């Protein structure tokens, strides 16, 4: 049971968080639009787990990112981004496939992406990755690496190793049928894997894609019944509802200016992770997660120049 007034006690390990999954190119339009009418797109470092890794580093905790990129110019661009952020690349695998890419038109609502995937799902379970799991307090992954083989096998082995080493396992159930292995919708697999994790953070859109339309409270109950121990359901401009199966809290958004919603969920995860590692209670960490997300919404791109967690706490008077 994750009680909201409690802190999460971690074992003494060298690394705070290991994010595993896609590292890719975000091609984001220069202008707003819903029908891909824009002619100009700009290249950004992207991929949810890698976005979180970049963010938490800026917020003051240690992170390792494990991903697969192509042996091409775009792969080098992504790796150089990590180098420039003074992040290690020992768990970045270069594979003989094209670097994955997502094309997004800027939107003040949830953006609708187009996916071009190759390298990201060829992530292998290596001795280097196993060592990273053993030495991390938190492991984070999303639907991307479990949506195709061989990365799915890699994640299953990571979860098994994390369980052996008392590592907190967190899952972003960002299901989208377009990324899933051909001929498989993935819903049953996602529902099965929720029983193996500790914390899930679906958006209201994620919940609807997984379970169909329902009330927020009923959606959260479905995640809890599948075995999640803490459910954080984000509701866009309406904030979020969070439940541990015993208590439920409503959080209002802290956002006052929305320039680009790309990466807002990743920013939340980043603030939440940094806060629980730094010793805040779960309830305090949730508030700081929403503060980091609100700060990110003021800028274009999934990864922005975040100040320290302590500075963000001051900005939003938390």
C-alpha cells in the first residue's frame, strides 16, 4: 500500500532511475494545426523514457537510459544529445535499423502522432542492462517496448530482475494500436503486465483506449483490480485523480500557459520521480510532478530547459 502521507523508502543503490524504451526523433510542426497542413517541421530529441531521463537529470537526480537507435545520423544526433547533457550512454545500443521517428503537429489538445518505427524495438537484454537494473532504485517503461518483439522479451526480463532486487517498477500504459505488433491489439497483454508493476499513470485517453468510455472513478478501479498499487490518471486541463485503492485525491492543474502539450506527461513523471527520490511524501511528489508539467507546457518540445526541482517548488509555491 502506497499511503499518500508516506515517503517511499529505497535501498541504497548507485542509480536513482533507469528508463527503458524508445529514444527517437520528434518532428514537431512549426505551426498549430490538426490536419498536418504545416509545411515546416523541426527536429527534437524525443521518446518518452528518454525525455524523462533528460528531465530528471536537470531536476537533480541520477538516471540511466536504455534504448536502441540506428547506426545513422539521427541516431548520432540522439546520442550526442545525451553526451551534451553529461549523461552516460553505456546502455544505448546501436543497431542496424533506421532510427525511429514520430511526426507531430503542434496542438493545445492531445497531439495526434504518426509513427515510423525501426530501431527502438530491437532493444536486447544485455549484461550491461541487467547490471543497470540491479543498481537502480526505480525502473520505468511504457507501452512502446512491450508492443513489439524482441523488446517485449527484454522488458519481461527487466521486470523479473527488478522484482528480485526490490526495485520500484513504474509503467506508462500509453496504449496506441498504431505502435503495436501487426495482427495483435495488445490490450490483453497490457492488462496482464499491470499486475507486475507498482505505479501506473494513464491519461484519460489511455484509459478509454484500454477499457472503453467510463467514469474516471470506474477507470481507476479497473487499474487497481488488475493489480496496480497506485494509479495516477491525468485529465489534461482538469488535473488528475490519484488512488491507492483506499484513498482517492483530486489534483487541479497548475498550468497557466499552454504553448505545446508534447511531453507534458513525461514532465509529470520526471517531477514525481525526482521528488520521491529526494524524500518527499507521495502527496508532495504528486504536486511537484504537476508543477514540472505546468512549467514544461510553456515551451515547445518534449525536453525543455528545466530549473532545479527546488526552484520549481518555489515558482509554484508548493
